[in-house]
């Protein structure tokens, strides 16, 4: 019996093989959304727990990778919905340093605060599309929505940010 | 300044303030954590589809309001 068929039938060893094959990729996807290594590890485990519990819904001839990514995206979205506002952008995350020294300190804090006040579904697409520069088609597939809806959500996220940052724009551009 | 220019400026501000994650490498194997979770949280009971609940409600309502239908139902069971 094939690995995916054994997994769908509830074989724990098959699940372990799939877990070890996909855990890095699932983690890498989640950490780019939630931007916290600790939460990303917990959500990776949560994702595979959901995968295991919904194994009977998986068609063995289907694409396990895409299915796992979609479940991971939903788990990350649930986290964004429930996470406290103070948990945004931890300093220990291995990000590139801000290329613009003007944006260090308070201004950067204000922008990231405004960004993290966006509703979760808009923050999800804005993080992946604008910050991580992920292709719209990939975001659409992972979120289970159409590509045009991704574009609409990115557009709305930018408009919401624009309102929140209106006072900051003037401040930054004058520096 | 046009709306599009302002939107582009906001996108640029965001990119300058929030950097992409550079190191998304998983540092440890999460399988032991997964096993603990499987032990701690058994699979949830299977959800009953709403249509099944609706059918039960309809049949119950019919039996309550039309008790004469009970023998007919028993006959067909």
C-alpha cells in the first residue's frame, strides 16, 4: 500500500514519515506568517495534528503538500485572530535589518503596530504578498481563495494602512 | 499625489519597516512534540452533519404533531 493510502487509513508510521518529510516546509511557511519562531513551532505541530485528525478527508491521489499548506495557513490565521496585539514583531526574529535608518526606532514601531492592527485575513495576505513577496497564485492556493480575492484583500489592507499611517507619512517624508 | 502613488508609498513604507524573514529554517525535530500532542489530545468526536440534525428535527416534529403517523412509521421501519 502506498504511503498516502496508509496515512489515510490511520497508519501512525506512515504519518511519521510524512511529518518528517514536510515539517520543515510547513514551519517555514508558518513562520513567515506569524513571524515568531516559538509560535511557528507550536502551530506546525497543531497543523499536523489537524492533518492527522482529518486524514479520512484526504484523497490518497491528492497533493499532500498543498493540502498541508492550506491547513497550515488556516492554523496560522486562527493564531493571528487570537494573538494579543503586543506579540507583534519580536526582536529576536531573524529578519534583515531595516535598510532605512530613518525608519528605526519609534517610526518603525508605529508602522509595524499599524500593520498588526489589521484584521487577520488582511494581515495574512499583506504579510505574504507585500513583505514576503510571495506570488498571488501561491497565496490564493494556500488560503483557499481566488487570486482576485487575494488582490482585493491586499488592496484593502493597503488602504487601511494608509488611513492609519496618514500622520506618519508626512513625518517620514519630511525627514 | 494620486491614490495609486500614495498606495505605493504605503507599500514602500511597510517594506522598509517590516523586513522579510530571512532564516525560516526549523532548528529541531518536532516529532516528539507531535507524539505528546497526540497522546494528550485524542481525536475529537466525529461531527454530525447539520442535515442529519434537520432530518431528526423534522421526523420528531411530525411524530409530535401527527401521532397517527407513528404506526405508519413503525410499519416502514
